[in-house]
């Protein structure tokens, strides 16, 4: 999906919500366990219930890999079920030497048809470069994450800047605002504002609203740009809103609620 | 596999060779393409041909993911075929927030039964900690890699030390010499010597000998310890030694040659 389409979808739906499909077979309602593919059955219901209220789904590959090749099949089925006007993210945090990253890019962009994949930059620019060779595909690079461990390296100084700032600057040499996003945690709204100044145009994928304590209004105040520029991820607060027969209905209510809050903010900001 | 068994296997075989199964379906001999699972057929022949000369196989997950769920099946078959006295590594470079890393650990240690998985430390200590909760399982953390991009962050100074040194020190707080190894590229033998001083006991997984230009004798001179302390990975130079009907035979010759060189070094160092 290209940037123009993504921005248009945000305006159409008055939403910049990304629903995280961190589907743990140990947490889904027990009545689904008799299905031939319980994880897909769960995801299908969640997608049906939330697709009007979100512009993106993020598939956390770890939860599928935990089930082995069967889990990859569930991931493939889920991805194929997502409507084509919704931006799809493989939250895979890949990154390796060049010829290996070529294979990861092939995995997520050619074999599977994700729009985007999250990338871990530790090994340097050349380790993520192969993901930026594809038209209308995106690399979403870890910058400042929402976990406490972000202070171990990301927030340490290299020269006169933080490591995550160096990562952002370096990565802007290999990608642009139409194929590169950054992961910036919602738990650090002040830093989010500083990062917005550094890269005014780029989209940010923002985890940590809700369960991890970040506030939607704080994130928008510091991180929004003229095209919105944000995809706010919510996973557990939506997909596990209920553990009963009404799980999809409750997920819809949660997504609808966030959609409503987002609509107000987009209106206040004059984006819609 | 525990450390004692690994060291004993190194002594028994007079080898510290790790064969990298970076199996690309586009590069395997064409006569295998008629098999129901060509990647597994290739790996099976390579394992049969090299298992006497190596102590470890490293499965590069990217090459399997590039084939989707079928690729994961090939990976599962390959892992199950490797004899139990050989140390198995998922070269997956995973790392994420805690509850997601829990799932990756489940994927590689419980669903698949790898002995070890490579880890990317960018997100901090808490992002790799879940991998160290398993008995006789190993995390192999990226420290100083063999690619040119290692200068972008790994070799930059944080305070008065390099980022990779900080990673090593921090990671030693959550793992020990019996469950934690480090990836250190063969292309930087001087730095390898400095890292050996920092962590005298730990094993290093060393890529970059052969195709990437690192020398076996240089690596051993600077990196060996009293238990050997090295797993030297070779991938393309062994598995693609020939592209014809004799591919397994030629792979065996290459592995045997490296085994011979390693035996001499182990004898010179008084390890066997």
C-alpha cells in the first residue's frame, strides 16, 4: 500500500487504529478450541468485528511461530483474510546480514504479502537495506521502544545524540517518508515530540497505549503531523476485551471507542 | 545440551565446526527439485555427509521463512533429522518485549527443540531475558558482527566503551557461561581477542570464516579458551561446494578439511 492510500483510509474511517493480532492459543475463548484452526477462527471473528474501525492489522509473528508450521499456516490464512484496503504489518523485528535480510524481505513481501515489516537495526544500515527495495512496501524500524529495557541502549548517548536518534538519522539515508516508519513507544510522549521534530513527515507505529500505560491524547499532542502520521497499536485491550462467547462483540466495542476518540482528535487537528 | 556435553563432543570429534544450513531453494542442485520436500532432501544429504566432522548445525530461519509455512515444515523435518549429540542453533536473531520474547522462546525451545537461538539485543536486557529461563538451552547474543554495518552502532562508543562491549557486560547479568554465547565475527580478530579478555569463559559463535574473508588460525589465536570456546560457522563454502550430483560428497570433503585444520589447532593448544 502506498502512502496516499494509507492517508486516505485514515481520513475515510476517521481512524488511525492498528489492531494487534497477538493471538495466544492459551488465551482465546475455549469454545473456539474445537475449530480446525482455532487461531484463525479467533482472528477471523476479530477482523470481522473491528475492520470498520481500524486502518491496520499487526500480526505479531512470535505468537504464530510458537505453534510451529501450523502457526505459520494460521498466519497465512489470517493475512489472506484481511481486506485489501487495510494496511498489514508483520511485527517480526527482523534484521541480519545482507543476503539473509534479502530472504526475510522475500518471506514477508513476496511469499506473504504484508505491506510492512518491523526491523531491528542493531547490525547496522546494511542489515535492513534490502527491505527498502520493494515498491509500495514499508520497513518499520525500531527507534525508541515502550519497554523499560529501552534505557539499556536505545537511550544511551552516542556522541552527542541518543542511539535511537542515530538510528533514525542513518535509516533516513536508505528510506523515505513513503516507505519507512519508526516504532516509537507511547510511554514516552516527550521524546515522541522530539522525534517528530527530527522526522516531521514519517509515520510512527506507536505501541504502548492502554495496557502499557501510554495516553492517546498525549501521543497525538506530541506526535501527530498534517497527514496524521501515527498508527496507534492496541492488542490485548481489544482482542481480549472478553474471554466469553461475546469476545468479538466486546472487541468491536473497544475498537469503536478508540475510533470515536481518534475521530475527535482528527477533527480538532483539522485533518478531517 | 549442556556445556559439558558440548565440550566433550568437541574433543571427541576434534572439531568445533558449525555447518550453516542456509539452504536456498534457488541454489540447490536441480536434480533435487522433483523431491516432495527439496530443501529437506538437500539438508538430509548434507547432514549425512558432514555429521562426523561438525559439532553443530545452524539453521538460518530466513531461508525457511522465505518459503512460508512449507519452509517451516522443512525446518522442522531438518531439525528432527539432526542427531541428538549435535548442538542445534536457530539463527533467528529474535528479540522483543517480554511477553513476545516469551513466545519466541516457546517457539524455538518447546515447539521446536533447538539447543540455542541467536538474539538481537537492541531493545535491551528485558527483551532477551526470557530465553535464559530454560535448563540446558542457550541464548546466543549478537555482539560484534561480521558485516560492514557493524560500524554504524555496534562499534560506536557509549560512555567509555563500545556498544557491543556494553551489550556483553549487560547480558552477563542475565546469563552465564553455561547458557550464554556471543556472536563475534571472524573478520575482526583483534577485537575478538579483546572480547575474549572481557569474557574468558563464554563460547563465541563465529561467522565469517571463508566466504567473508576471516581466517581460522587468526580466530583461534585470539579467541580460543581452555574449553575451545569457539563454534566456527561455515555455510556456503560447505553446502554449495558443488552444485552437481556430487554436492554431498564435496560438502563432506570441505567439512573434513576444516575438521583436519581444527584438529591440528586443538592439539597445538593442548585441548585434545
